[in-house]
C-alpha cells in the first residue's frame, strides 16, 4: 500500500512538473528568432505548484528533496530544472527584535568572524544591526549606511543583493576582503528561520550541540523552497516559497519573468 501511495505521489509530482514545463514551452514557442519577449507565466506556475502540494503533506514531500526534475529540447536550446528543498537557515532580520539583540545569532556571527578571520567583526555586526533597525542612530562611526548613501533602504535586510551591498560597504571602510569568504547564503535567509538536522549547516548544529547557542531544531519543515530555472539563450530563475500551514506560495524571489 505504501509503495502504491509513493508511486502515485511521484506520478502526480511529475505531471505537475510537466505542466510547468509545458507552460514555459508555450511561451518559448511564441518567441521569434529576433525577439525574446516572454509573457509572464508566474500565475500559472504558482497555481500548478499549489495544486500539487495541496494533495500531499510535508512528510511525503521529503521524498522529492534534492531530486532535480530536468528537461532539454532535442536541439539543446531549451533546458529546464525544477528543484525542491526545505529552508534550513536563520532569518538574519531576527538578529534584532523589539530592539533586543538575539544572543544566538550574535554568537553565530562571532563564530563566522573567527572562522574566516574577519578583522572588524564589531563594525560588521553594527552595520547589520543598523540596517535592520529603522532609526538613523549610528552604533559606531559610519555604521549607519543610510546616512552615507541616501538610496540605501534600512529597516529590514530584504535579500542577498542588499546584504552584498552591506558587505561591499564594509570592505570599502575596512579594506578587509576576508568577509567575501563567508558563505552567508548557507547560514542566513531573509524571511524565515527553520533549522532541520537533516539539512542545516553543520556549523550551526555543532554550536547548538555544544550548548553555545540555543537555536530551535525542528523535525518537520513548514517552509520549502521551489527553484525553477530554465535557459533560453540566457538563464531565467524563479524561486518560490511554499508554506505548508497556509497551503499556498507566500514568497516569490529573484523573478526575471516580469
């Protein structure tokens, strides 16, 4: 019986993936040789994703983690890849909540600063904190980027691109390029905190096991990330966050289709 259910879910997932691929292929066929203006397929893709996941639960979905669905045209000019993964990192914006610094995240940043030999970890932490808060008060000289760059939007770190602006600012002020060695995307995201033993960065779990931090390790993920990338002379990407509690796609990231 279990094998039958698994086979059914696998077939259902493949049908959903094929539907997404077909939707993008229709747009691809409409493109001329000289013009690659594509109709946004986001609403169709999101609906296909939501229809599929409403028929399953998180435990069944785990079977599809890290198993890419791939397709390529005979000519090789069209390629697509769909990948499902749980979010297994810390929301960097949780570093400052209700004007209080999270000691666990503070310890984690100290650990990363030590591991990658950051020269001025205090200044970098102040840059992060001043980017998250909404005031214009500097925690240390030049740590409030919005005072130096009027185009910089503080009050929340929204994505990796904004974090990279903070990193580049840090390098400009300190000439410390060691910060480029830190794989921030493995440790932090910008909306959800969700740590699982199955996939979270081992360094975070090690810190927790040594009781140096107290991150909450959960058994079942609430959020999963669905990455859809396809190539039509250049690569397009669509990253969706699906919330199992709300049974819907809640976030769309780095969408070049608009």
